[in-house]
C-alpha cells in the first residue's frame, strides 16, 4: 500500500513569514493583538487543526485557526472546493480556533467546540469556549453552551449512545461534561494536564491523561460515568526514549473493546479499559508525534503524524499485528511537505484528509492522501 498526496490551499500569505517569528516569537498567542493592523496576517494566516468527514454529503468539515473568526469551512471531496460556514456571524473575537473538536453524531448533527489563544490579561474579558452544533442540511451553527467560563476548549469526545460531550480546556486544563439532552454542564475543575484528544470506551467512561504541569510524567485519567467521578490513575504509558513523558497525542475507540493511543513520542499503544493494561504495539514511522487515528472500512487502523516536514500516513492490521508505512505527506506537484499532521479523517474509499498546523513558513494546507 502507498498514498497519492495532493495539497489543497484555502488561504495563504503572499510571502514567507520571516518577520513573524521575530515579531511574535513563534505562533502568536493573541491574534487579536495585531488584528486589522496587518490584514494579510489577519485574514490569511490560517492553520487546519481538525477535520471530520460527513458521508451523507461528501464534505470534509474543517476547523481552522483564523484571527478573523472565520473558523469553520467545508471541503467538497468531489469538486475540491472550499466553502465558509461563517462562524464569525455567531461567535466572538476570542473564538479563533477549532482545535480538535468536530464530531459527527449518529443523528447527522455535527458537534464542535471553540478554542482560543488568549493572553493572561484577556482572561476575564474572554467569555469562554463554546459547545456548538452544525446542521449539515441547513448549515446552521447553533451555540449551545459555554461549559467553563473564560476557559477555551482544546478537545472534545462524544458519547454518541448517551449524548454526552466531554472536553478539556486551556489555559487552566479543566475537565467538563456537557449533557446534550438537558443542556447542562458539570465543571470538574483543574486536572493538571490534558490529552491532545480523549476517547470514550464502550461502557461510557472517558479516558484521557493527567500530570503535574511542565514536563512531568503523564498518567492515565478515567472518568467513571457510573460514579460521576474522576479517577487519577497511576498507570502511565510505555516510554520510547529516556525523556519521554508518555503524553497522549491521539486516542481512538477501536470498536473491539480496546482504546488505541498515539503518543507524542510516536508510538501506538493498546489500552484495555477493563483492567487498565496497556500494550505497546510499535512505532510506525521515524520521528515523533502520532496525532491522527481513524478506522477504515477495511477494518485497518489508519494513522498520521510526524513533525518538522517529516510526516507520514500509516496503516495497522490488528489481526496480523503488522504496520504499513504508506509514505510521506508530500505533494510532488508543489514540491512541499506537511510540517505537522495534527488530525485526520477518512472517506469510504480510503482517502485520508490531514490537517496541517503550526507552519512557520506559510499558512497550513489540507492534505489529501489517497490510499492505493
């Protein structure tokens, strides 16, 4: 197996960002600070951060980072055209990102949440991240809740059976539960850290991670639905190298009773939610970051990750316990690579769409990777 890769450009700056790093010290923490004073950056400096394919209409829903709050777009897999859903009409100025927070429910509704890049002095004036819904039939975006005031939502997991959304916030790393049916939230306060994305097991329990702040080791976190209680477990994930903290970069309910976890160090791990046992499955490609995990129609687990332009797509056969490195996320037509694979989604015909973020040379692209 291999992949055929093509990059699609939604917006891009017209020149390299050589002054960006000097002026803002890397990714700017507050887009609103320089806002309209630099229209080129304000409207065109965007990154793809989450993607969700909808088989009902053939669209990939793209959550992006954008200073002008235009943060939700669709990509038509047939026409290859982007279309804005104009989130800026219902949001506010601190809603500048959909980090890893778009999920298609069994009802056909898409649920999402907004993230931010607020500075400390903006905290009290920032309302907080929004839980919202998208109706694909009408493109209506409806704000449902601000579950944790002043905090912005880094990621969500959806319990489709019980209609519960779980999420972790930034900057204070809080954990919350939002019940869709009753439109009510529970804020469980600070957990010290958060996974890049959480997952719900077959019994409705939420899995993530916790740690002390900084580079402290990460441990598994379990929210028990039955007890309505967080368990700060002492079990961690296998370490691949000496300085590895075991931090979680991607999580997926495999539909086979196990949770599959990609780590920041680039390893794939299987978790048994029943007894908390973990099994190291392997490292599918060189380098770090294993952020994206999905299941194909063929039952294989497909993943994407890597950083510093060394990014890959892989497949894992659970029956054979075998990895397939499908190749780099590189488009020969433009002679360019994806710098970081941040999230992925997959279509019925095994076409993977990868979201690119944190590029210090240009805006992020949407990468189409056809498995063949």
